[in-house]
C-alpha cells in the first residue's frame, strides 16, 4: 500500500545553480551522489521523512525517462515518487488498472562518502506519466537514502499538498485504491478556474484538478507542458508565502502554516 509521498523530482540544466537557488530560499541542501545512468543529484530532506531531489545530468542521456522532459520544459517539477510497503503488490495493482509501467528494477547511487544506496522502483510510462507516481521500496535502510540534515532556515517541515493538472480524473480511483481505499474530497478553486478531488495519505495530500475553461492557469499548464505536476505547498513553522516559478527554478511553490 502507498504510505505517503517519498520525494519530488526537480530537474535543472545546472544542478549547481539549482542548489544555490534553493539555498537562497532558506533550504538546507546536501550533495546526494551519482546514479549509474548519467544523472546526479542534491537533496532537501524534511522532518516528515519526505524530500526534494534536485536532479541534473553529468552527461547526455537521451534514453533517460526525464531527459526529454528537462529539454522540453527547461527544468522544474517533472515527476513525483510515493513510498510503498509492498512494491510488488502495488506494481501489480497498477498494471491491472491499465497503467503502463516498466518492470521493477534495482536503482542506486553512490553517496559522496562512498556508501551505495540501493532501492527498487518502477517508471510510469505513457498517458499516466506525471499523473500517477512511480513507486519505490528500499533495499538498503531508508535512512541511508534520506538526507540527515532536515532543519531549514525557512521553517519548512514537510510536504503539504501536491497539485496535479489533469484533463480527466481517471487517476483518482487508481490512487485511492493504492492508498488503501481512501475517500476523495471534492475541491474547487475559483482563482484557478478548476475543481477536482483531494486524496490524503501519510500526512500528505494529492489534488487532481480539472480546468473549467480556457484560458486559465491549469489549462495553460496542460497545453504548454508534458504531463507534470502543477504546484506544491510545504508546511512551515515560519512565514507563509508564495513563490513564482522564476524564483524557484521552475516550481510553483508555497509555504503554508
């Protein structure tokens, strides 16, 4: 069963500049390490056990599932991952629901201290990519994959809500099933000219929103982007505020109390 949001993936043409940008926003950013398939990352860990992965490429990898998204969008929030306590059962549930995914495979990265972190995950493909999360289960202890530093000058303690713009609500029953049959809550946002369904698990919330009309923020997002998340809010103990994508390397982000 899905237990919560594991991490968000924010891709950048320059990982170094992305690290500088997020440090300037009050986040503690640590070097994550290198993957074997051409990418490397830095991590922003939170007290709730989730994290942000800032991802870049140290060599060109056109076959990488996120390479085209980065080239097409110029960076930003391109995908999200949710943790599971039974990845084999959840993978089978995804396939039975008609979600196209890769086979489960072992991933890993070498941390700067030489420790090799390992996990099992899939990659969602086709029409549900960016709408249904890829899922992950650790092989090495999960604490070894997460950043040890989880305190931030901006007071952020974890992920509040991930908002996804969609052109239909087919992902909702799929995700509700993976979350143990949770009930969805209807939501409507007149400012966004959209409505949809909210699902919550493990202290985190997913919102699937349909645009009411065109033009509008969500309709424009869907027209301009590959299917990638629209926005994210984080819980903070300090000042609630909202940031535009230009200030965050491509992420619509807010801090909420």
